[in-house]
C-alpha cells in the first residue's frame, strides 16, 4: 500500500475567511463544492488543507484525510484489525471511493482513493 497524500480536515463555518487567511501562507483553492474546500501549495500540490462545514454523505466531519493507492486493501486491513468503521466503504459522486475509521485517539480518518 502506498500513501499519496495526508491532510488535515478542519470543520469550518468561515470558508471564505479561511481561504483568504491561508492564501497569505501561499495556499490556493484547488477544489470547492460549497460544503468542502481544499487549498494546496502551487509548488507542492500534496501540501494541502481541507475545510468542511459538514460532510455531504457521512455522519461526521473527519479530522484527517489520507489518500491511498489501494483503498480496498486498506479497508480490508482496517476491518481485520477490529478498528471502528465510522462510515462504510462507498463510491462518492465527486469521484472518490472512501471510508471513515476511528483511530486509537478517537480521531476520525477519511481514507480515500480516486476512481
């Protein structure tokens, strides 16, 4: 299994203000669906931060996202470990296949792969 990127997910009701503030640090908006917005470094596109007002199809806003090359294999490994699945593996209309799992610290991790 290979990790493609890892990024924090920040619950926010101040999307525009967050974009403007993080723009001062050099981040640029690369995706915005209204309820979720991702900013990235133009010189290092895997350096990203995501802001979410809510999650469109899951019960909670995750604390972090990890993009992997084989989400099916990671899902099988996580299920085999007995970790709590917070949101089951499923395809999302915005082009990813993902699931949420709770880590040992109680944090929710969004594990995804692009289809």
